[in-house]
C-alpha cells in the first residue's frame, strides 16, 4: 500500500520538476528543539521514509546500534546529540538536505552554525510540555537568521499530551502567528491518525513502521472538530492575507491550492507558521510533515542571503545579495569543521556559482589558494564522493585549510566577497585541565588545538600566575564532553579542576583621569601624561564590548603615542583590577596629555595608560557581573514547596510557575555559581523524578555580600596558595 501511495503522491507532484533547475528542488532544513523533544527520533523516521536507511534504530535503543545521526560513541551512550550531523534524501522529486542539531544548551553553537546556512527549519514542540527554555533559544536563533519554519508537535502518544495547549504556549511564549493544519485522531495511547485540514481527509499510518499511509474520509465523530479548526486556520490566514480575507468575508469557497499558496507565502514572509502533529516514536505523522517541508519551506533562491563585496584595496565594502546562479563566480561558506583520520573535513554551504573537483578556491581570511581534491555529500559519518556541486547545495570538502566561518570563493583574488558572520555566544564556565602524565603533553596540545578549530565556543587560555591551562565553554557538560573525547580519541587521561564562573568587571559611573607617569632610571627616563575620562558603555542585554576613542585636539600627543595608549587600554581590560576577570562595557576617551622631548616613548604612554586605567577604574564605582541562567524545573506536584525553597536559597528569582498534569513547573533566573550540585539535590527530594534545564540569559551585578568572597579568592590564587 505504501509503495502505491508513494508512487501516486509522486505522480501528483508537478512533472516539470525533471526540467527544473536543481536549486529549485532543494530544501535545506534543520530539526531543532528543546532537549529530549524527539529531534533525532524524528530525523531517523525522515531517513527511513525517504529510503535513506532500511532499519529504524532508537536513541539509546535496545539493539545498542543507536540512531543514525548520533554516530559518536558518546552520543549513543548518553542518549543525547552532541554535534550536528548532516544527511540528504529524496522526497517527492525534491532533494532534502537535513541537519539534526543538539537540544542541550551547552552545544548551542551547533544549532547556531546550522541555522546560519539553512533556508528552513522544523521546530519540534513536546505535546506534553509545550514551549520549554531551549525552545525559546532556538526560536531566537531562527529569528536571528530569518529562518522560515514549520512546527511539529511531537509525542502525542504520551499521557497528558495536548496539542491545543502546546499551540497556546507557542502563541503566548514565542509570540508567533500559528494555526493547526491537522487535528489528531485519538489521544494518548489511542492516538492513531491525523485529519488534514487543507485536504479534509483522514490519514492512518499502518504497517510495521508506519510506512503505509492510508488516506480515507474523515470519521464522522471528528468531522465537526475538523470544520471548526479549518475555520480557525482560514480566519488566522485571513488576518494577514487580504486575498484569503476577501474570499472568507464574501463566503466564497477557498480551494486547497489557494490555502497552500497562502501558507507558503506567509510562512516564507515570517508572518505565519503551520502546525503539524504526530508521534515520531510511534511512526505517525512524519511523512505529512515532510510534505509540509516541500510545500511550504523555501527553495534556496527564495530565501535572501547577503554578503559584502570588498574593493581590491580592501578599504571599502558594499552589501550585496547572493544569487543562486551557476554562471556567477563560486561563493561558499565554511560553517562546520571535523578532523578525522583522513584530515580536516569542512562542511560548506554554496550560495552562488558551481564548483568541480579539481577547481581552485581562494580563502578570503587566510588569503590562500588551494585545490579542491575531494568533494563529498555526507550521510551522518559516511561520505559519498561527488564531482561537482551547484548553488543552493550543501557539501563537504577535504584538504581545504580554513576555519569555521571562512568564506571560500572561486579561483583567485579577483572576486572579493565575504559572507555575513554567525553569532558566537561567550563562554560562561571554566575548568582547569591537565594531562595526568607528562608524556601526554604533545597529544594534549594537539587535542586542544583540534577542539578549538571545531568549536568557536571552546576557548583555551593559560593562567599566567598559576600556569594552569584553563578551558572555557557553555557549561559543565560541554567541558566534560571534551575531556571525555580526549580520553577516547587521543588516549589521554586528564584531570579537571573545580568549575569556575566567568565573572566580568565593569564600572557604573563616569570618572575623569589626569595621570602623569614619570620615572628616571639613570639613562633615558620615562615620561607620559594622559588626560581624559572613562564611562560605562551602554549595550543590549547579554552583549559585551569596550571602546577606545581619541578626542585629542592638536599635537599634544603624537599619533604613535595615541596608538600606544589604545594598546595599553585594550591590554588593561583583559584582566580586571578586582578579580582578574575581563573588564567589559567601558569607554575610554583620551582628550589630551603631555610629552617630554627626550623621555617620552610608546612604552611610557602604554605604561601610563595602564596605571591611569587601574586608578580610575577603582574610582568609577566598579561592580562584578555574574552569569545568570534561565532555569526550568519540572517536579512532581507534591514536591513543589521544596523546589521553591531550594531555588530561593540559591538566590533565584522565580519568573513563572504552572501545573502540567500532575507535574509542577517552575521558571526562575538563578546565578550560575549557585547551580553547582543542584542535580544531586533535585534527584534527592523528588526520588529521581525531577528534571531541570538551564541556559545563559544575561550578566547581573553580584550582591555586595558576595563581592568580598570573590575578591578574596582571586587574591589567594594570585599569592599562589
């Protein structure tokens, strides 16, 4: 039955696809959601129904094979996605390039770089929990890159699942205009099919793995609800689409094609998001969602992608739109790196032109020209070699020296363009790390270098006082995973220190400075005077920067000394005077100064700036900032009081509470420093039934009673105790 249905569905698709340009038949999509919402399970079904795999394996399955897209041993063991994985399949005459992304906030860069290059997305929502903390993060990321999406409400087979409650949470918490294009047949354990509100047909998913899609008339008992929800769909579209509104007000029939055209247009204009439903684990609804990907999400040429054209003298840049035209010069964006036994594998999104094996590409960052010797399409960790690729596609290339975020162009330096960059969040947690044996040192450094190239949110620094190596990342799990990868991939046993929070220092008031640095050492002395002021730099929440401004009038300070002052300022903000953590959001304005004919030098002005900075910083009412996390905790209803008391003790600020069936859900903003050890506490008072998730939200001032503790700890470390 399934083969017949697929064949008939295929035949109903426009036959002109054979003569269509390839990029019109491509859909580049990502699957994103809060952790444990079923992304990888959904992706596994997509691969199976698309004929890409012939057996379905589960996340942490009994057969120990694990899902196709979770190919790392760590992913199989822990049952979570750690890094994004790419694959491709055919669906009704279209090529679908799919990237399965992690749900855990610690691996948010994987979602960030995937969405940077994708044209559309599938946002999964749990039918029981609705919108969760990481759903909000993914929504912000999709909005940042203007990614159209369809929404799939998953897990409708679970007890307590309620798609209409989930839709309300989407409207309330994400502020999106949405409406269902389906209604479920049955609920919880009796969920066994869907009604399509556009075709007004019922669909059942039969066969061993739901592969046989059976189309029937709508059962009588669901007919009234289907009409009501179709009316709601039309009214929602009518509120944003004048054509649908006119037909509705004039009581004229609205055809299936007209509804699909309206959904497609408004979905791509970010005005409307269709809601699909199902249960990926129970093999229900995934094929219809795939139809939605083809019907409503854009082809590469339908999503605008911009870059910058650079003048040959590198002094000017002009914003340009990339065209999916194979006759134009090749432009590709390297968005993800992997290193394996064959060397560096680079994932590239093609925005313009075409590329053949043996062609040369020019790296706009390294200014190097390199030959493309091997090209491949990826299927998780398997490679399928190809000879060419065209605009709109995603592929992988071997042997090209580049980093994540580099722009690759065809041939030589004659075509100077840059793709727009992706957002890289700042690390929020640090650990000291060292190999347990000295003979591991060379491999240890190689591992650190590899991980830094792969992951822009993984930072490595050397503490100058203690000479400890410090790794920083997005959370405890993020850093522990890299330590475990060192053990497995490089056979290095490492020792991790206690987690430390990435505090920041800043000032709260404007303060003038007039500092003279004067020193006589026997030979040439040092003389430099700097005059100006420091003030807080106002930026959006969660953003950090520092700014140097030269307001010197006349020649009281020569230009070469102004450059030294600027350098001295930026070196000063690397380590704050109070705690050694970086200084952020400070504007340093140089207004004047004095020089000496013999004793002034760049070094003297740099030194004067550092002393002036340290002195003025303490006078400008400084404060220490700490990372605050958005935390969502779900506990059995009887445990809610202990949950609230525990969060209050950790300096948490409750932002929302609600009941979901027999579970109590609490949302709070809690300092990261207070969340260490919470997992053990939560397991204890809920008998293992509680769960929580957290993500970085902002940096807030540390309470006065905590400041002295942080400063004392810094001074102790500085003394080497």
